[in-house]
C-alpha cells in the first residue's frame, strides 16, 4: 500500500521543484499544474510507472486546493497571463476538488484552461460541471478502439472503451474542445491509430485547437515498457505521421504555436548544477530511497537518502532544469 502525503497538511513543501506534484514552468506561457500524482490505471507502457502496481514509486501526493492556488497566483504575478494546463504523472480526475480548481483558474489571469485525462472517471455530469467552471479543452487519451486491446493497454479489465467513445462524443457536443492523444506503439496499435483518426474526425467540432495529437512511444529509465516493442526514431515517427496526414486529410503533427504557446521568462532557478547546499528534509520522495528536502522556497528530490523528517543535510545539486531539482546527499 502506497503512502499518501497531503501537501501542506502532512508536509510543508513548496510546489515548485518536483516533477510529480505542483507546478512546472518550462519557460513558456503554459504552466503545467499537477494537483495529484495518483492514477487509477496501470498502462503497460506508462512512462512514469504510475498506478497501483507501480514498481518504483512508494508515495503519492495530493496538494491542497488553497495552497496550490496560492502558488499559481505567485507564478502568474511573475510571468503574466498563462495557459493553464492541468496534467499529472497519473490521472487529474482523481483530484476531488478538480471542479473548484478549474473555477478558481477561470478567475485568474489565464488565456485558456485545459485538462488531460484517460477519461475513465468522466461522465456527462462532470463534463457539464467542468464546462460551467470554465474548462475549454480536454486532452483525452485513447490508444485503441478494439475492446480487448484497449483493456490490455489500460492495464485493467474494467476499461470500457465504448463508454469512453460515448464521453468523447459528448465532450465534442458540450462546447469543450476535444484533443485526442493516442500513443502509437509500433506493431501493437498501428491499425487502431487509423481507426481513432477516423472516429475523432467524425465527431470533431473544434474551432480553436487541433483535434488529434499522436504521441511517440518512448522508453524511460523508471517507466514501464512493452518488451517486444522498440521505440522507433523520430524520423520514422514523423514519416508515418506525414503518411497518415495525407491519407486522412488532417493535421497530426502538433506545434506550440497551434496552442498559442510562446517562450517567456522562467520562474527564477535558484540553485546551479554542482552547487552544494543545506536542505531540511520534509518527507518521503516519490521513489524508494528518496526524500524531499526544502531550501530557499524550493523542493528538492534527494536520491539515495534515508534521512528523517526535519533533519538538516548537505546535498549536491545534480539537476535543475525547469526548476526541477534533483540532488544527492554528501
């Protein structure tokens, strides 16, 4: 059973610095907002190894709504108007206050509000509530329309792709724009990608954004992988995307400018790679043998660490890209 840490109730940690929960600013006018790390599926190709049967992760995180909103407002004050993208290493709709989060974002300096989901926790009532709260786009992950393969790629027999298709149609009719984002796993769901393209093309009502975005299957060090599948090169991936674009007459290669994303100043990166600092340990990290430390209003993942909460330890910064800090104890 994984431990669940509520922030800041169980741990006083800043919501800048971690990949699994909080806010990620990659130097554009889009903010990734991650209210929770929890996932209800167990996809065999999951790049973040999320879900109940994770091999690497021992802890899950849930940010309190007010605390998360305070941090979002702080970053907006620094950056100006942003696109708010509610995503997760898991499933955002496991967050109990997702409607309140959307509504609160709609009252801030935002250009748009979008959310990604696997769709399994959606129903017509929730779609209506999200529309009323101010949600403008749903990024929906569907990887196969064949019922058996869809269950296999979701990692659960409870996955009902016919119900997901019904919800996709309802979203399209609701006024929320729909972007379907299948992962193409070569040799596994090639024909299914073509069926998905045809299906989404038939229900598309979008006026502002693209309605399809095919993702490339990748293998990550701490992610899950399908043993018999090797990732293809980006050249081969885009070659196939171009073939599908010509065959079906749709745009499938997404670009930042299609969503109004542009480069902006990044929220200040405090620590340099190689820098040695002292941090206060606050709680367990996302993975085993990790702890989360805090210094200068940033959260830092400390690897290979078994310190106790409130210990002061010295660490060396290994990574700092996009304010995502990884360090090792020295």
